[in-house]
């Protein structure tokens, strides 16, 4: 989540999307909360409908720091199991790059999805898309294009793998994150699947 994109980190996009989504959720008379995790779960705001909820969420989002450590999904799973007793919509912002990365965390994601409606939100690499769409003019560019297509294909495989286990996903470009996440929430509300 520390990866830069257009002068912001992916984490910054996730923070902005969380703020807007939380506001929409509260306006729809649902409860909103949030938590952040890396090596441990922190910056938690329990889901409520109070007038002060947006301020609490904003304050906790402001205090989030990121690092280059791999996030501990087992701690996230344990924390959710312990602290969220009612079936809830959980929007998880992360950035799986490979199927191997997903498979390491899949047991925890499946565990969360067993009791909650889980939406995993992760990012398309737009620089790879530019490389894929560019005409290759030499052998090196052909190699680069093939590798870029492999990584792009792997992201689509991740979406299909999550779907296989009943886990919803949003694969989006960073600049479309807020809109795509809100649309997924509104789709879930409209379909009444929570």
C-alpha cells in the first residue's frame, strides 16, 4: 500500500475512499467503522451510527502509517472473529500482485467470508496497462509487454479465485477507487445480500 501512483500512495487512495464510503454508509443509516492492520490491528473505530462517527473515522485514518512489512492476515482474521459479532460488510483494501500472495492469505479471507460479506479491493497496475497497449518496436519491448500481460492476467485470476469462495472483489485503478467501492456498496445494498 506504500506504492506511489500520481504523487499519492495506494494507502492514500484507500484512506480517501474509506472517508467517502463511510459518509455514504452513514447517510444510508447503516453503521460505519474501520480498522487498519499490518503486523498488528490498530486505529480501530467500532461500527456505529453516531453523529460523531465521521470525526472518529477521520482522526483514526489520519494516524495510519504504512511500512514495507507483509500484513498479518491471521491477526486481522482473529480480531474480526473476536470483535465483530454481527454479520457485517467488510471492505478490505489490499494489493495482491500474484496468486501466490493471494494463496498465502486465502485461508484467512475464507474464514472472514464465512461469517461476513467480504469485499476485497485491490489495484490494477495502470503502468502495466500502458505497456500492454503500447506497440512493441524491438525485442526487449516484446519481452516487457509479455511480462506485463502475464501480471495483468494474474490480477484477473485473483478475482476469479476469490469469486470461487464467495468473496466479492473490486479490481480498480487507483483514481477510480472511491467510485468503484461506493458502487459495490450500493450494489450490495440494492441486492439485499447482507
